[in-house]
C-alpha cells in the first residue's frame, strides 16, 4: 500500500501491519485502500499489538471510538474507519460478543471505497459470526452470497448446508450438496454422510440419498433409518420403496422386517403388493401364517379392494381365531360390497361366537336377509335392531309391511 511521507522501511512495515490486521495475504498495491497518515497507522498498530496481548475489551472500546470520530470524512478517513471497525469486530469476537462483532463487520464492508476483496473477506467473517450468534437465517443468506461471489470451499459449503438444514430449508441445502458431489471425489463419511442423507431425503430426493449409502448399503439400520425419515416426512410410498429395495438386496429379511414392508405397502398405497408378498412368504415358510399375520393379509386385500380375496382372507382369519371381532369385521366388509349371504353368515357366526350383537349388527343382518328375499329373518333382525335403539330399523320394518 503506498503511504505518503514515510521512509520505505516504515512504509513496508505499515503495509504488513495492515495486512495482518485484515487477516489476509498481501495483495497488489492497486487493490489496497487509500493512503493513510502515519498517525493513523501508529494507532492501528498500537491497537493490533494490544489485541495480540489479550486486552480485547479495551481494544473494542478504543477502536469503536476511533471509528466513530472518522465518520463522514474523506476517502482516507473512510478507509481508516473501516479498519478500526475491523479491529473492534475482531476484539468483540474474541470476547464472545458475536452479534456486535457481526454488526461491525457489516458496517466496515459497506463503507464506500473499501476494496472488493476486503468486503468479501469481511462478508465471510460476518456470516460466520451471525451463525455463531444464533442469527441463522441472516448468517445463511450472507454465507450463500459469499459462496456465490467467492466460489466457496468445502468447509464453507458444509457450514451452509448445516445452516440451511437447521432452518428446514431442504431444497437449498440439497442444491449446495449437489455442488459438492464431484465425480470421483471421496465418499462422504460419518457426520457428513448422515447430514447429506438427511438433507436429500427431506428434500424428497430419495434416490440421491440411497446413492450415498455405498458400503453402508449392507447395514440394515441404514435402510431402516432411510425409510423412517421418508415415513416421518409423510411419504409412505417412498418409505415402502426404500424398504423394498433393502429387502431385495437381502438386507431386510427378518420377520419384523417382512411385516414392516407389508405394513408400509399398505400405508403407502400399494396394498396388493403387500398381500402378494405376505402370501408368498407364507407359502415359502418365511413367515408364519398365524392369526395376526393372516389378519394383516386380509387388511391388505381389503385395502386393495380385491373383493373375493379379501373376503376369503377374513373368513380364514375368523375361522382360525374364532374371535367375534373378526366375524364382525367380515360382516362389515361383506356388507360394504353387497355380499349379502356372507354378511348374514358372518353376523350369525358373531352371535355363535358369543359376541355382543348390537343394534347396527342386527340392522345389517336384517338388510342382508331382506336383499336375499328372506323376509321373516329380516323382520326378526329389524325388530331386534329397533329394540336396541337403531333408528333406521322402523323404516325397514315399514318397507317390509308395504
């Protein structure tokens, strides 16, 4: 930096001192600020020395006062003011006053005449301090600007990804991740891999998340976590697809894993796939065809609206369990699909199994009997329904009498 009326040695020392103050490597002279007086440089050097000795609070006060006195001056005063603000910011940062330090870097970098590369350096420092002070949105936005203007580096991009993730800005975080995924680059590990996987999944980019698994693809917990994140994000269909991929790779093969895959297919809108899996696992002996698992099969076929298969499955469950609840479920399902004989038989079995036949049960049984043309049985069922307080029963009795 050129400095007027100073010996060449003093000029070089002053320039070195200013570079040290800025925390940057020396730049060409044309990129530096206006020339400063010897007195100003003496004060700057004194403050830097005092800061180096650890007296941060005193330096912050002195530097701030010096900056305030130079407000509104000429180009050299503005440049000196920016440097005093930079020292005050550095001192406040050392004292843990991150928000105040960020404000001072912001003031310094917006002073007219400050070289562009100095502005950029202070922008980076301000962004980090905003993040450290808990001003996450502002810090992330500033860091984004710095990355865009400077090209950034791995450390800054990961810091930005973490900030965007903490704000729930998953699309922006994923875009930053994309710029880090260079072909042939080493695979991410540890916390970075976990963060990247979470970001891609939260952004709905599950294929990208799965592509990150690499050697971890043999770990069942990785697949379970991936599907769990998709499920918590409300995408049960994607969770089922992830679990299915893990199963096909021979990773998720335990009894609990098979049942979870079936449940995810039901929740994710592919219940027929769940039913097909369950039946195949029963046939292959991979899954026990007990009452609970057969009930899941019946629920899958019901959700798939495969009438014949669903009713057959519920009949098998009810016969195996002898539970009144299963006979009632069969009756309700058959009634919904207009299968009148199965409806009447199911409610007969409900009563035979000792179940509590309520007014609605009697009503549905009566409607089924009426549809089958068995007027006597229908009238009896409607009388029972009326006695149990079912309001529609009288209307049906009236229709039988007409």
